């Protein structure tokens, strides 16, 4: 995805991953979990590690620009999957003779990530499975478009995406923007471009209808702390209990990964419940995990994904 030509063996049997950002999840849903011989720790993703206990024992050769080339060579990978954001680390691996394919991680957009699924699927000989995943994405995206397109702009929910700290957010051209707009909302921070830092006065001026809180930016602020904050507590979204914690499954639903499509659907139903009254997210999630993770979840398992108290560690 970085635009470089890479010589990849006809049959890839050993893959080293040197990034987070859903690369392991992509390989897993495409049926390539058994090919992984090295990757960063999966401790941040206990559900995935539980589905694949071998992940707990897989060596870690470093990540992003902090890679251990010597350890990487010991693993004798046919292919390294790295991030487009780690040019230095990727160059070190390539200079050591390892074929490196850079994936988008957090730099993805809705169209590019689907092309990435197809690319990774072709690299590991899972083209049909990758196409099934893209077909599912297309089906859900079409549903979201059909349900939200008729909403006049003045009636669309104005949404603020909170990244761990209430004064950090995503402007335009970042995944938070894609999440909100795909679900039919308006990102109040679009004016920032790619900026992330704001002040309290700006957030008070925006006064969003809804606030969504990311699941992957470190310590999440408990709802009580936000409600009691002398400034943030005055926001309409906080006063009216329109504060939503993004679900966490095998990966964070508000960040780029195969599961992100479920995050779009969750937010669409959250913002416009009457328009998605026939969508049962528990049923949809169980079906997705059965189809792509080859995992059987109970209703109780899925409900934990949507538990804001657990996410905020109240």
C-alpha cells in the first residue's frame, strides 16, 4: 500500500508483523493466523489472543521504527507486514533482504482499507475469503447509505469524537471523520483538517449533539468524571446522556480493521435508532465473528463489547 514494488514468494508460509493497527486481525479474518511467526504482543487484544492461544507464545521482533533486525532474520519470514508510518524500520528490514509490504494501519480510509483486504488476501492465497469480507463491507455500507441519505443536513447529528482526553479529536481525513460521516453524522471537528488538539472553549462552542469516546487511547474518562467537569459537564451531549463509548471486540471498532464495519453500523444505530430498528447488533456481530474469525460468541460475550462501564473501568 506504500506504492513500492516488492518481490514476494509465490507461496507465503511465514509472516512477520512489525506493526499494530489491525494487521494481525486482517490476517486472522482472512485465514492466515497460522502463518504468523512473529508479531508485537497481543495483550491489548485479549479476545483475539483467547481465540488464538498460540499468539501468546509468538516472538516479538519489535514494531514500527523500533524493530530488531537480528531477531527478525532469525524468524526466517517469507514476508514482513509493516506499517506505512514506519519508513525507517521498514528500510532496515528491506536492507537486510526481507520483503516488506507496508499496510495502512491508522492511515486508512474506507475505500483503501477494502483494497488492502484484497491485497493481503492475494499475498496469502485467500482471495475468495478477502472478497467475501469486502462484499460484506459493501453490503453494510449500502445499508448505511440507504438509511441515512434521506436525512436533511440540518437534522443530522453533530458528533464529537473524543480520543482518550476530551480535548483530543480527529479532524477531516482521519478515521474518526470517516466513522461519523459513514454513519450519517457530521463531525464537528472537520474544520481542524488533520488537527487533534483543541481547547475547552472550542468544544463548548461546538456543543455537539453526541459525543463518542474512542476505545483505544489509553485511560478512558469515566462518564461521572465528564458529567462533573465544570465546563464539559455543561455540554448538551453530556447533560442529555448522549455520551457513547465505542465498542471493543477483537479490535477497537472505532479504528481501521476488518471489524470497523461493525463500528459504522453501531454508530448509525446509535445516532438514528429508529432508522435501524430492524438491525440487531448482537446477531450481526455473532454472524461476523462466525464467518470471519471462525469463532462462536454467546450473547453475553457480545454484550461485553458494548459495556461502557467496563470500557471506562468504573
